[in-house]
C-alpha cells in the first residue's frame, strides 16, 4: 500500500517552485499533494502525482534533480484528534515520523515573505483567498 513520492531539489530563488509545477502541468501530470521545505540556499519540493513515472521523466528531462521514494498515504478521520490518533499508532511503536503533508485538498498554505503584497497581487485574479473562519468550518 505504498505511494510513490517525487522529491525535487531546487535552488531557493523566486520562480523555482513555479517551474516544477509548470513542467508537470505541461506534461499532463496532475499534482495530488505537495510540500515545500527550504533552507537559505536550496529547497525540496515533495510531490505525489497521478503518474509518478511520467512525472519523474519530465522533471529529469527539464534538468531537475529528482529522487523517488515510497511513502504511506492514509485517510484521516475527520474529527479533532484524527491526525493524532493515526500518528500515535506509528510513533507509539517507536517509528519516527519524519514529515507529514496533506493530499488532494483544495486549500493550500503558501508562506511568503510579504503577505500584504501577495494578497494585493492576487486581488482581482481568479484566486479565492480563504480566511481562518472558513478553515474552521471546513
């Protein structure tokens, strides 16, 4: 019951995450979930896509350094403590959880240096910003 994850290593500079998603989109590869982590100099984009073999091929052809590994994907119970109940089973047995991210959701968190500027840039575009109240009611 493993899922293939693509880890793309990128330089930490403007536009690199967009380039990864552009390459996949142009090739018809659908991103089903992702996570981006960074340091001062580089970042890692972790992706679960609908066709990991094709995704790997197009990213490598575009010059990206990509690694493939198996990860677990679980459906969480949708109630307070749902994530904790699943993680407790694994970590309670002494298995280290290295990271967790969500899949196939329509809400994503984007951390930017200048939130006010980003909000201004998105205003009037076909993008709907979500507030804390909507997150609470989802």
